[in-house]
C-alpha cells in the first residue's frame, strides 16, 4: 500500500502514462518501461539502503526525516495544484521511439523518482529487517506493476471523466492527504 501511495501521486510520469492511455498509443511499451524501471529502482534502493544502514545505523534516521520532509512537500504541492485545477489535454500523435525516449526521460531524469523509489521505499523496506525487507520490496514492485497497468489500460475506459478539471482537483486533494499521513507515519517510526 505504501508503494502504491507513492506511485499513485500524479506527477509528470503518471500524467504521461495517462495521456498515452487516453490516446491509445504505445500503451504496452509505456507500461512495461515504467514498471520495469520502478522494479529496478525499488530493488536497488532496498539493497543499497540496507548496506548503508548496516554500516551507518543513524543513516536510517536521516532518511526517515528527509523522506517525511519530501512527503510533506509533495502534499503541499498537491494541495496547491488542487486549488488551480486544470484538465489533461491529449497530445499530438507520437512515434514509438519518441514515446520510449520520453518515458525513459520522465522516469530517470526526475530526481523525485530516486527519492520515492530508492530512498523512501528503500528505507521503509529496511525497517522490516533483513529478510522481510524483500517481501516489502516485492509488494512495492507488485503495486507498481498493478498501478501502471491499471493507469495505462484503464485510461481508455475513463477517458471522458479523466479530462475533467474537477477530477484532477479531487485526485490532487486525495494525494495530498495520503502524503501527509505517510509523512506522519514515517516520523513516528
């Protein structure tokens, strides 16, 4: 659920997946690229953060507070976005190569993806101990696969509703509340 809460936040990557789903263009490629990228980053974060925490136990506290600050910032950003709702307009047709490049750029050139998947999910996973952290990471990876599949392929059926500014406003408010709740739970340890 934590992995899903972080992934569901509508940012540039998710908006692009949604746009491609609404347009019904190269949806499978986009979904696979996003899900595989998240899996690599989540598993890397779980492995890397685990090594860091075993050498420097205080690092987990630093990551916890940094993650809480980031989640709070994301919540505020969502609430600000909700105060100025806009619609999601479809883009002009794109080639498969252009879609691949855009998907990879929106994934790997976004510094927040590293905070979300590598640092935050990795640190949360490592709070579950050496063995259970991989179960947590597997759940986050599964959540990512489910989310990107549902987002990309579900966009076709919901394309009329998803173009409404009111829908985006509601989504932003829900995301803001979720991010604040996660930040509080992270601080409480």
